[in-house]
């Protein structure tokens, strides 16, 4: 007989340290890749590049980039190649945070424990830096100097655009704003988060399969894994927004409730939300079955997204 | 003996009517393509798609899209294929206008004689609509259902990203803002406009050569043509900003001077600016020599950009 709670706890204890170390190693690789891709300049546009670097370097969990690198490793894709894809998705994620934090959007002064980009620079610079980070993300995928064929790059760019545009992340942000101050049913909350954060996490997990030219079955499994951990990640975010302090989060706490947003916690209660996150984690782990022990860090990650403190 | 002034006037008179008709025909093709690529929706994201449609449909000169279609026609690229590239560049141009008009940027309430997107909707929707239009522009190039090879699509996406990102259009916008209230020398004003508006116009002219898999020489000629008319276009814009009324422009007049921007008119005087624009036009026309009579509309266009009233 398996005790799922015990399995979960011991698994986190065993894999947590290895995951933490691996995430730190890969984060350093990504940091270096981003630093290289966004060199500081000295001309009249120096402020723009400074803001782009400020928004992307020096922090963050790098969850999306880690997924790209780790799923690519399943198919023996060289790390330098995967690191560019990781840098690209981290830049896109950073642009979305820069624009989300603007006064006209979530109006947030703190991000990762530091002034948000429009507070550090100014609103116009933040708008432009976000715009240019999005462009750069696509540019990196198109102009890869490494070994992908044009077909692979087009496949990546299509999946990336689908995940991040009006039918993905940005569409989710719009639905999120439109839903403020109204009580949304669970299906709608799930749908908006599937778009707002889920699509890009799913793409990140899938990107390794695209780079590795995986079989349709393995690619579908990584998509499914990404979808599940994306949903679990958002539920954990809602739980943290209720239970953690701003110091732990490195950003404003309790802001969803303050903004009148419908959350998983409001709909399911804390215990119900935790159970749903655990169910999604188990499903994500089931998706990894064909990869055997090579996918252990991805298994650890599935636990990490619901156990994290920030 | 050639009298350049006479040549210019008679040329405009002869070609102007044909160009006007051709631009209207191509604009209708683009309008239909954009309408198809940005279908209205009814879900929680309807406001986003409405704003994207508002910002892109129903107006504008479509100069960039016209260049894409007309240069592609030189290489017998099917119009439906070129129309997608044209729609893509018009969406990118529209996103840049939506973000430029925001209160934190140029704070403009009028665009093409109508309320700017953030005035018609709201600031958050305008930010997101601009973001999603940029994504869609790249998506269209990647996911083309027509006949381009993956290599051609990657070539287009790379050139497009280079022209529109931090080293192109957005970089130019930043330099423009940084230069407000300071007297910039002519070289710097030329450089900022080459980035801010020139790069995307140059890309538009080049895109037909990329689609048509032109020889390097012909592609370089269309790049050079695009660079010259991009510069002439901006000088004409500066002249119009000084001499035209808001009614003629469909946007606020005299705003460059009010914003303390260095303009070609301020640096060269009206007559000097007109002469420089005419010189660039003649150079653009010289670039078209190898294309013979097939490029007549592109010649007419070179005159049009400096003769237009809005």
C-alpha cells in the first residue's frame, strides 16, 4: 500500500536538494546567455538596453528556462543550444512582468524584491523595454547560430507565438483584468490561468521536444506534463498569495484579493486548492513515465512547484 | 537638359493617379487579410481582439504593406502570399503607434482622425493589444500556410526582428525620447529616424526580395531604395508637422516642436529639408534602375512620400 502523502514528502526531501543544485547550475548558464544576448551599450539607446538587462538579469526562479533546458537534455540536445531557447522564453516572461507591473495594469512597485522596471527607470522606458524584449525573444529563435534546421526554428517560433499572444498569455491577462471584481466560476478561473501562465510553461516543457525532434508521442507527453505543472504552479501561487508574506514572496502579498480577483483558494479553500495541486503533480509525474530515470529532475520539479515558498 | 523640378512635377502628375488607384486596390487586399487574421471573438478576451482590430483596420496609408506587396510583385510572388507579409508589417506598425500614443509616451488622443486606442478602450487594453499585435506579426510569418520554405520564413523573421527591436524601431523611439528638450546635431537626428521609422520601411521594401528569393544585388537595391524613401518620408513628416493642420494630418499638428524635439526642419529650414527629401527621392529612383518599367509604381511612391499631405 502506498501512502501518497508520505510518498510526496519523502520524494521532496530526496529530490529537493538535487533539484535546487541543478536549478542553480542551469540558472547560471541562462544568466550568462542573457548577458551575452543583451550587451550593454553606450549610445542614446543605453537606457533601453539597461532596462532590458535590469528586467531580465539577476533573479527569478527561471522555471520556464529550466524546463526548456531540462526537457532538451532528455533528447541529448547540446546545452548551449537549449540555453538560447531558455534565454528567449525568460525574456518573454520578463517582458510580460514589466508590462504587468505598469501603473495602468497591476501597478506594482516591487518585483523580485527590487523596484519594478518602471519604478527603477520610468514608464515610457518600461513600455519600450518590454516591447524590445519580446522582439528579442523571437529574434533569438530565428537567428540561432547553432544546429537547428530552419524547420525546427519555425516550429519553435510558431509554438512560442501561439503560447504568448492573444490566444495565449496576453489573452489570459485580458480575461484576468475583465474578471476583476466579479466572482468567476472554477472553469473560467482555470481557463484564464491556463492561458495567462499555463501556455508559456507548457511551451517551455514542449520546447525541448521540439529542439530534440521528438516523436509526436513524447512531445505530447511533455506538453501534458507542462500543462499540469503550469496549472499546479498557479494554484500554488494563489495559496502563497494568501499565506506568505511580502518578504518571502519578494513582491506584494494579498494583492489578488485586494484586486477582487477570483482565485483557486477563494473557490476551493486552502485545503481543496492543495489537494488539486497535488492531483496535478501526480498527473504530471505520470506523463514522464516513458523517460525513466533521466526525467528525475522534472519529477522533482513537479513537487517543487507546489512546495515552493516564493 | 533636364530640369529636375519640372521632371519631378510632371512625374508626380503622370504617376500619381495610377499610384493612388494601385494603393487603394492593395489596401483593400490588406484590409481583408488583416480582417481574416484577427477575427472578432465573443469570450472574455473579446475586448482585446476588438482593440487589436480597432488599431489595425480601417485606415492608414498602408505604406509599409504596399511596399511589401509591390516589391514582391517584381519577383512574381503570388499576391496572397505577399499580403500576409504586408498584414504582418502593418500589425507591427500599428502596435508601435498604439504604444507611442500612450500617456507615458507621446500622450496622443487622436490617431488617423479617430480616438487613439487607449482613448477608445483604456490604457491597459491598449498596452495588451499592442503586445499581442507584435506577437501576431511574428506568428503570421512563422505559420504561413502558403508556399514559402522554412528558410525564407526564417529570413523574413530575422530581418523583421532586426528592424523592429532594440537595434531598430524601438531603439529609435528611445533615442527620440532621450533627445527631447535637447538640440541634436543633424547626424544624430538622421540616425534616430533611420532607426525609428527607417528600419521598418527598409524591411518592407526588402521583404518582397526575401519572399522572391532575389539575387543579393537586387535585394541590396531594394534595401537601399527602402532606406532612401524611409529617410525622405521622415523629412516630409517633419515638414508636414510644421505646415499642415491637424485636420489634414488626422493627428495632432506641431507636436514635435511642442515636445522640444530636434527636427530636420529646425536643422535645415523648410527649403533645405525639401531639397534633402528630393535628393533622397532621386537616389531611391536610381536604385530601381534594374527593374525597368515593372517598378514604375515604386518610382511613383518615391515621389508620393515627399508630396503627400498627410
